[in-house]
């Protein structure tokens, strides 16, 4: 890997992916996105990883896409590159992903954070979809995920004017989970990851899948999907362990079986 640093088991059952293009403020080029895609596929299959954290530096999570790679392209070039298939694979990751965001989180960087399941932000984080400033618009989910997170009016303002919002505004609008001082944002992400990693990994994956269906299905279909996943968990050893531990007033020891 040239543009990311992957650390497995950086904490028990937690692995991390660090974006590593510091001179470019972690701008997302095609190779970096392919490296993220491949790493997530591997971590999704790693039995010792239950939660994944993606982060950048204190200065920038990712300041956007690599415009130099796109400036000379035409519509056919972009279609053939099919860069968004990488984003589709990220979306298919079964294990929960937490974005730890500090500094600039703009354009493709904001879209990458939003495709994660949760966002922990430092007080210095700035979120935005400024593609309109260079004559285009968000193309990796920005118009869709941002609207679902902050609502139509704020999404319209951000997408059509290129306006940024700070970390506190992002929390107020429901885009991020927590805002903490910059020196604590990674540690806070690990704390959240640890609280999830202690749970049954099968239940966590099925619960994540069910929550995502709320954005993709009508209510009755989504309720039916949820119910099926709920029933399926009664076929797991973790369900027996979890309920027995509750009755016996002890901490459950989940094995992912």
C-alpha cells in the first residue's frame, strides 16, 4: 500500500486504515481508493477484526478528490474509469466502520466519511461539498447521503453554494456522532469502536445491515427484513451466551459463532 497505512489489531478486535498523502491533504486519487477498497475486503474477512476505523491526520481527513486526475477527462473517460465501483464495494463492507475526522473533510473526503457508519469529529473538523466551485457536483453520494443526514434545506445550501459547516454544526444537524478536542478525536473513535467490538459480531453485522435498510426500503419491507434478521440470530451461539450471561449476571463472552 502506497497511500494508506493499515494496522490490524491496533486495539483488541479493532483495525485501522490511515489515509497517507500528507502533501496533498489526503486527496483521494484512484489508487488510494483502490487501496481502501482492497483493505476493507481483507479486513471484512479477518476474524480478528470486528470494527474498522478510517482516519486521516489532524490537519485533514481528506480535502477532496484528486482534481488533477480528472481535469482533462471527458464524459466517456469518466464512464470507462468507473471510479464509483470502488465506493460501492466500501458500502458493502459488513463490519461497522467509524470515520475519525479532523481538519478538512471536503468533497470526496466528506463522501468517504458519510459512507462510513459513524463519524467522530475533532473540534477543528470542517465538512463540505464544494464541487460546485469547480463546475461539477458531488458524484460519490454527496447529494444523497448529505441530504439524508442534514435534511433538504441544509444540503441544498451546502451543495449549491459550496458552503462548509464546522464540527458543532455537523453534530447539530446529525452528521456526526461526537465532537471532541483535536487531541482526543482518535482516542474517542477507539472508545466507540471498543464498545461495539465487545458485542456479538454477528449481531452487530445484522443490526448494521438492518439500519441501512431503513434508507433503502419502504417501512413495511424494512420491518420484515429486520424481523428475519432478529429470528436468525437465535440460531447463533452468541445469542445463547448473551442471554445466559444476562440471566447469570455476568459479562458475556461473544465468539462470533
